[in-house]
């Protein structure tokens, strides 16, 4: 994509975050913009980086590793946000700072034991299937507490919070409901585990970012509104 377009888009998303925070009385410094760069070439990430973007989210492991290799000279915080097969956990443990889609103990245990000891513990979010959709990954809300109890004991991981991809809704008002439910779930975990650094709600994409921020998102994951529509056939 054109350099100017990526930079303009990034600025526009940044302004939307500020406006939204003003409207809901939040501090924009509480929100981390995660640029979702799946299917984008490394040079698009380099353009965004030059404009100040530091956090990038990738969904496909092989593609992510290739970009990390091409961008070794940059100080990027890498977030893995896609579904992960347990036999591929090692590369995530070794090459990422954050993993947003942990939804079962087996993956958590593998990531913990595979995390290199010379790195800080891997920051993780538990993915919640907040709308109870058959097609989506994520743990059911009623099973969250039991999973969290196990995960907080794993030495290679730092449980930071929750992530969700709600079903699409027609209005901003309707978008609030699943996000408010996520905020409630995080709050109950904070009460159960007061000594954990449970400060993260990874929620909000291009189509529902404002609703997510209004409901407490701390990481918004934005792809299309920064890099344009994805073309999977390329
Ligand atoms: C692709 C993707 C995004 C970005 O979605 P956009 O609608 O392009 O902003 C966010 N989160 C996850 C988990 C994704 O897979």
C-alpha cells in the first residue's frame, strides 16, 4: 500500500481513539493500538513503524516468522492473535511478546515450558467465546475461572487479561453488550487474583473499536482501517 495512505490511516485511527476516549472519559494512554498486519508485506509494517507504530499482531505463524526475520532491525512488540495448533506452540513461545488466543490448558502448559528462560514470561490473554458461537475458538465464560486458576501457576506465562472476537452486530449500542460482559469477566478475575497483573482487555476491531473502548478495551486490534481491505487471493 502507498506509504502516505498507511501513515494517514494510522493518524486517523489515532485520532478516533482520542475522540472516543474524550467521549467516554478515558485516558488515551490506557489504549494500545495493535496494528494487525496479517497478509501484509513486511514493507507495510516498516512504513507503520517509521510513523511510530510499535505493536503488531499476526495470525499466521509462518508468515509472521518471515516478517520478523525481515524486520529484525526494528524494535517491534510482536503479538500472536490467530488460532494455534499445539504442535506449533514453540515458535510462539520463542518469538512473540504476547499471545492473545490461549483457550485451553494444554496450549498454556506448552507455551510456559517452551518459553526461553532468558526472556520475560510470555504475556497472555485468555480468549473467551463471548457469544457462544460454534464456529469460534475461545473458552466458555463459565469455564474461565478454572482455566485461569491453572494458568496463573505457570512460570513461563504472565496472565494479563482477556481477549474476544464478538459476533457482528448492527448498531454500536448492540456492540456494547458482549464488551461489557468481557469487562465484567475481567473484573471478577481481578478479584480472584489480586496479585496478578490483570490489566488487559484485548477487544475491538475496525468495525467495533469505539464500542470496545467505551467498555474498557486496553488493546484494540485494527487491521483494515490501517492497511486497507485484505486480499486473501494474493
Ligand atoms: C484480522 C483480525 C483483526 C483485525 O480486523 P479488522 O477488521 O481488519 O480491523 C483483529 N483481531 C483478530 C483476531 C483478527 O484476526
